[in-house]
C-alpha cells in the first residue's frame, strides 16, 4: 500500500516535471 503510493507519487512527479519543462520552454 505504501509502495503503491510511493510509485504513484514518482509517476506524478515525472509527469509534472516534463510538463513544467515543456511550459518553461514554450514560455521562454
């Protein structure tokens, strides 16, 4: 249960990181 939440958190962080980099790139 704790491991599942940990893995899910990693996936969310990765997704947010990609989106943030993309927004930062497009936004300059």
